[in-house]
């Protein structure tokens, strides 16, 4: 049974959390994150290396990602960015020794292997120029290559890199088959090997030719890997979908804005997301992004996942790098958004958004959703967010309409676009609905009894905090893009909560539940905590910016690749 207390007692939200802190505090915070990384990695090195991950409660290890030492590969560039050269030299020994083999009937999950191992190697190569890293990257890509043995050339789920045996159903998952463009295009550029370029290019051609009439230009989750066509109409930016949307913008940016087809797909996807998947909660008016389940029309689930909290950062990155209110200057017109009516409502939705100003809409959506992501942390006694919540709605509930003197059954009244249209009709005064700072509501087991709980607007579906990066990733990008200190102040609050709740004598552990402090911990320290969560926190706190967002593009596992400078011979080789 949980009771409640509000704002000022939130363990991590403070009255002054929108005010910047003195520079020495930021220097100190960055140093603390670096220490946190060393604490975690040294624990891993001592008890788990060269296995995949440390079990931070028992000091055992786990091998969920091929057993080649994923924490090391995923960490290489974090070490370089944090100037941890001794750790990097030791890590190189593990990299050199790995031969990427697996026993019979064991399969490397293709997507995870690409984003963590291949991405880690390529990024560390980009920063260090150590040739061993590129050689190992190419070796790995060669061994993974049998996954493309489908009639469409889309990747299957997994491969045995020793025998080349492949495994996986004919119906594949969007994020798993459509998150390789950055790694493969960069590998092609570094090696001059056209094969890798064509792996990415084939995927982009298939995505570009897919029939998206039923989903108005947004990619659904399930795909037929033989035909290269969508298999369902389940729309999401969370689990099983996330990085596929992310890579559309990032491929355009990485290729120095040459891959225009990817950009057009990004514009269609975000138009659909903003128009149809953003909702407001009934009491606090929290802006959130949710899923549309399979079917026609397919019901809105109102599920809000921690995984989806990368979206504000992606939208903000687009705001920073794209001329959203002057797409004509890129030669992109309404006809490109909805070619011959092939993308359902895409054209109409795009026109509505441009009526508000596309840049405005993307930035407001980014700020509003990021605020909600932050509140799912600030609302908890631990200061850390649950993995999934379900937002409450008034759909189907009867409300008294005083004007019309009758009861009405609410439906879809909290679609963000409806609220935005009403806001505009009323003159667009004040902050748009769902945008702006809101108070946290903390339920605790220490509060007063017998009083009505104030509405927090959601119920917790999965209470665990898995040390995930998405919220701090978005806070980092919003801080860089807007310069508003509140985003990094909140990042610092989250870091302090991690230190308080998740630290163990040898590392950091996922929380079984965020609902009570001190938290009960799970015996797990995922490699992305080292690759992403701590890296984004560090980059958020340091003053100088070694990885500026206009010069580097982060893969979905936070491995930065440099924006291409194409040479004439590369342009000729790849036909750009
Ligand atoms: C990371 O491995 C990547 O960011 C991936 O794209 C999805 N989520 C996990 C961490 O939450």
C-alpha cells in the first residue's frame, strides 16, 4: 500500500531544479561520473571479464551476448572519452584475443551484436585510429554476413559465426532488421568494401518501397523477411521499434546529408507519431508517446515505456540539424511526403503540422515528452523511473458537460493534436498543452493515511529500473540543443539517485522496484550502463564538448561515428 506526498519531498525534484549550478559543481559531477564508471568497470574486470557482464550482487558473471566480453566492447569509446587509457590498453588485450566463435547450435543475436560489438569497435576506432579495432570490426561483420541469406536480403534474427548457420522466423522485428545502416555505411567507408554499403542500401531500398498506406508512412513492428513488406500494423516507438525510427534521421546526418530518402522517411514517421501517437494525461496533462495495437483501426494502448524516452532527444536532434520550416531548401515538397497518395494520411497530417510550424511542433513534442520522462523519475521514492507505466485516460468515462447540460462519454479527447488545435483556436496564448514544468507527485509508504491520493495519472506496469539510458540521453541532447540548464540539473539528480540506490561494493545493479527506498536490487549490470548511461551523463556535465552533435552521430548504443567527409573516389565507388 502506497501513500503520497508531493513535490518538495520528492527525493530528486527540488524547488530550484530549473536553475543552473556553479561550474565547479559540474566539474565535480563529471568527475563523479568518471569515478562511477571506474567503479563499475573495475568490478567487471575483477570478477567477470572476459565474460559478458558482471552480476554486481554476487560477483558472478553472465554471458547473454555471445560471451565475448560485451561490457568491454561496449565500453571502449567511453574509456577514450573519459581519458581512461590504462583501462583501454587492458581492454584491447580482450579485443585482440576474441575470435568471435561460438559452439554449434549457439547463435549470435544479430541486432545486439551489431549495435554493441560492431558499433563499439567502430566508434573506438574513429576516436583512437587503432587499426586492430577496425580489423576486428571487419572480421566480425564477415562472420555475421550469413544473416542476409533471405530472399529480400533483410537480416534474420541470428547466426552462428563459426559455421554460418542461421536462425530466425520469417516474420522479423522492425528494430532488429532496420538498425544497421550507420554501422554498415561507416564500415564500408572505412574499408572501401562495397558489400557493406550494399547491405545498408538494400535495407533502405526495401524500407523506401514498402507499402505503408495502412500506417500513413510509419513503419509497423512486424515484417515479412522474404517479401520485405510489413506484416502487421502495430505502431510503436518503444520495444522492437525504437532504433529503426532513430536510424532514419541519423543515417541522413552521418552521410553528411546525402541520404535524402532516409530523411523523407524520418519526416513521414515523425509526422505520424506527432499526429497520432502523442497523448495528454487527464490531470497533470503529461505529454506521452504510446502504441497503436494491431488491427484496423487498432486501439491505443496508453503504455508509456522507458525505452520510448529516446524520442525527445531524437526530435531535438532533428530540430538542431534540419531546416524543418524550409524543407523546400532541401528539395523536399509535400509530394515527397505522400508520393501519389501511397502513404495514407501522411500528406494531410504534414500540412496540419506545418500550420503550427514544423520546428515548433518537433521542439514542443520533445520538451513535453522529456518532461514526462523526467517526472517518472521524480515521482518515485527512489528517484529512478519504472520501466513501463500505463497512463490513465478518461476514455469511456462519463463527464458532465455543463454547457450542453448533459453527460458525455469521453473519447480520444486527450490526443495531443486535438488539444493543440483548440489551443491555437484560442489564440495560442501561454505554453502549448503538455509543455512546461510540472510538479512531481510521490507516493511513499511513509505518508499520511486516510487522505485521497492526488492523481499521478499513471499506474506502474513494470516497476523495475534497468539502468537504462534513454531519459538521460534525451536530457543530454535537450541540454545541448536548447542550452536550458534545467535539463542537465535533472540529469544530475538522476545520477545522484543511481549512486544512492543502485551502487554495490563492486558495481551498479538494476532495481527490482522503484517504489520503495532503499531499493531491492537485481543481480544485473547491463553493458549499456557503461556504454550509454554513464557516457551521456558524463558528456552532459563536462564543459567542453568533445563529441559535438553536428560532427558526430551516436548509434543506438551511444557509440559516436564522425559525420562523413566524402572524397570524390568514395562518391564514385558508392554511386553517391
Ligand atoms: C540499448 O541497448 C539500446 O539503446 C537499444 O537501442 C535499446 N535499448 C537498450 C537500452 O535500454
